[in-house]
C-alpha cells in the first residue's frame, strides 16, 4: 500500500520509505519534536512548537535545492505508510563534514528502524553520493543511539566538538 503522502521515495528499505518533507508534514514533525523523551538529548532538551516544526520544514526544503542528495527526510513504514520519524544525511553546520542522523517516535524505538534507516543512508552516501566519510554524533549519555550507529557500520572515534558542545563521535569511511 502506498504511503498517504506518496511521492517518489528517495530511499526505500525493507520496512521504510524516505521522501522529501512537504508543508503537510508539520503536524507529524510537531508530534515528534514535542515529546520530551525524543528531545532529551537534542540541544538543551527543549520541546518544539508547531511554528518551529513549520520553520524546520521550510529550511529543509531549501536544503534539498542547495545540497542535492543531502537532507532530512520523513520516514514512513512501507506497510501502511505510518509516520515513524525522520532520517538525515546533512552537512554539520560550520564544517564540511556530513552527518547521518535520525529521530523516531518512542513507540518505534527498539524495533530496528533506526539501524535500518541509518545503515541504508550510509550506503547511499558512499555508493550514490560518492562520500568518503560520514559521521554520527550523539550526546555522551545516549547509549542507545551509540549502539545504533555501531550497528549501522560506524566506528567509535571518541569525542568531537560539534554544535558548540562535546559529543560522542562515530565515523564510517568508504
């Protein structure tokens, strides 16, 4: 069954479909970003607003044009089209480094979606975009996300200073 916001998927895995964000995704993004469990390790832990979700989608849509092949994409279950969160392959601000990342609804945690999506984006980054290095960054206490990055093929590289803070650094090299 096609996803409710069906359009050409950027990437499909066995269970996930990633596509470009559009304005109609603002409520799903707001639902994700307003959950304190989701935002616990993001920035200062503040939850998002409807306005911040709409602004994020607007910024993201500009990035699709400015950085072809990179971006932040909503993820939907291929079986039924339910929104589960988002995945990204994007430049880390103020660097030339590319980061793989994800943010999922809590009810989707522990089901292998994060690993499946991150692994697929690392392959896409190397095989399609020709990247030579992809980073993963986590809050030092986010052990679950660190396990996901390792399962997705990144190696623990210690620490790095990104987003104005010291973070755990994981690296994949083609």
